[in-house]
């Protein structure tokens, strides 16, 4: 293990451990990531003794500032590219109504027992006499090799004590493409009600980490199969299942959504585009209808889904800001490029899509491509070719007409000055007609033509240009 401890900070930690004759260990994610061959800049240090006193000595030696959290018995510092946290070894016990543990001083074994998973209970000694020695009491290395998430203690106890660990187990499985030990899966099923004592912010933080993993469907399948998803995000579980009438069924919209999510993850790391993939069909259960002679329909699910987005974001404590509006817009528009790709694409339709999507047009196209989940290679190829035609048309129209994030060439102030009127109904009528004329291609998106058009529209509704107006 010594070759993985080459950063100079480890020599300092080891020297102080030797001077004070303290058992000191690197533990947790840093050690795990050595075996996963993943870079890690966060190092947890556990000391058998006073963790804060040891951290103070290290900070003094390194000449850096130390942050001390006496209530938690921890301290942390930043050194070069590393963030290091110090804590004294401890054992924990829990009350039934709280994730906050009752903490006592403990041994290294006590500290490793309190860890969430065997792969996070690995420790490396930093004392000079045993420098680089690996301590692995729960066969964490074997679990890493077997790609298995397992708890050091009975998982029922582990998950009941801190129910957030159920989400973390699923998150690690999704991030690492590991399996969760079947005993642990059953323990999650038996403890899903305990998630209610965890704050929504912490649950959503873990959910977002699952969504940001390379293949989020791994995590969502675990969330669904254990029942956790039914508790934390029931609107998504409502997508599950297929109904049949007269022998005709629709696709399972839950698994379709997971496929769309995985698809979009191949092209973007953007969390909010991934949320748009999750929510693009969220209103299908509410809009599902069977029409004899036609089959299953979901008319208006895009509009209803967009209206559901703010409530879902509020429920999950996601930000109610521009990110939410971006997701809402993408949900509302997600069918538009697909419709365009199935018909003759007019400049007018393209201008309207650019007008409504604005800077989110590229994200919208990524979402629409991800929404193609058919296994029919002919249909996939056809959709892709058509999408390429739509994208080229979007590019051509934008270069010519500058519709994206469109600002009217004639403003409401211009209209009031031109006709000598106050803000009111007439101004709104004229602004709408200017917008429609430009989107339909009746006039170019240019000032001079728009002013001339404004004068014509104004005269049609009984307005006259004032003599001293100099709008041009």
C-alpha cells in the first residue's frame, strides 16, 4: 500500500503519529478508491485518541488553517489539492427517532463497525511501525473484487440506525455498477418506512447522485424493487405497468423512462437534462385513455407534465429557480421535434420551436433523440436521419432569422410613441401581430420592415401615426 501514500502529507501524518505514539489510519473512501483505481482528493483520518488535538498538530506543522467542529469531535484542513478530515475513533448507538448517533470513544474495530459498507471500512495504518498496513476485518477487498455492496454488521441494524444508508447503498451500486447483497436488499425492503426520519434534502442529494451516475437505471431499479421509490417519488412509480383492452396494450412507461434516462446520460452530464428525461412522460398515467379503434392515447401529457414539474420540484426540495423552469420547458416541448421529424418541416414551425425553446434548443434535441427507445433498427435509423434534417433546418433558420431568444424589433414603447397612445389593449394586439408575422415569415425579423408592418396594423385598428413621431 505504501506506493499509494506518496503525497507528502502522509509523511507528516506518519511523523506526528510516531512522535505521539498514536495509532492513526487513513480510512473509508480514499482507501476504497485506491483499489478502484479512482482519483480521490478527500482523505478521512481516524485517530485512536483525541482527533482534534492530532489535527491541530498537523495543521501547525503544515502551516495551514484548521476548521474545528467540537460538537462533532471532528476537524478538517485543506493542503495543496487535498481535503483532510480528522476524527477520533468512536462507536455509535442510535435512538429510534433520529439519525443522530450517541457517540463514545472507541477502538479502530468499533470505528470500522460503524461504517456503512465493508468497502468503506478499509483502513491503512500511518504509524511508522506499521506504515502502509491494510486492516480489512470485514473482507471489503473481497467485496470490491466481487462488485458487492455489503454492510459490516447486520444490515437490518445498519439501515434502521441510519436509514439514509439505504439510499447510499443504492447510490454506490449505481455509481460503481455493483450488486447489493441480497440480505441487504431484503433489509431495505423491511426498513423503507424508516426513510421518513431523514430530511428530504439528504434524500434528494442521494437521488441526484444516482441520477448523475453513468447508468442511473441501475439505481432506479433498486429503488423501485425495494419499494423506496414508492415512498420518495410516487409520481414516478405511477408510470409502471401495462394495461390491456381488446388485446391492445401500451408500453411500460416506467421502463421506457429509465431507457430514455440512460440514453441521455450517454450524451450529457447535465443534471437538469437528466431530470427532464425523468419527467418527460410523468403525466402519462393522468392522461391515459383507450380510444376504440385507435388504441391507447396520452393526449396533452406534455402540457400536464409541465404543470406538474413545480410541485414535484417543491416536494423533492429541488431548486425552484431557472433550473426548474428549464426542466418545465423541456417537458412541455419534448414532442415538438418528434412531430417535426415525422412531417415536412416548414420554416414557420422551425421558427416557432426556436422561439419557444431559446437557449434550450440543443438540450431539447438531445432529449428527443434519447426518447427514441424502439428496438426496430429501421425505425431508429429513420428517426435519426429525420432528426438530423430538423437540426440542419434549425441551424439554417436561426442563421437567417435570428429567432432564438427573440427580442421584438419594435417594442411596446415604440408602439406607444408611434401612435401617441398609452399602454393597453392596442399595444398588446400589435405586439402579437408583429410576433406572428415574423414567426410565419410574412415579414423579416428586421427593424425597418417591422416598423412599416406596425403602421399598417395600427391603421387597420383605427390608430394614426402622430406627427412628431420619429420611429424608423
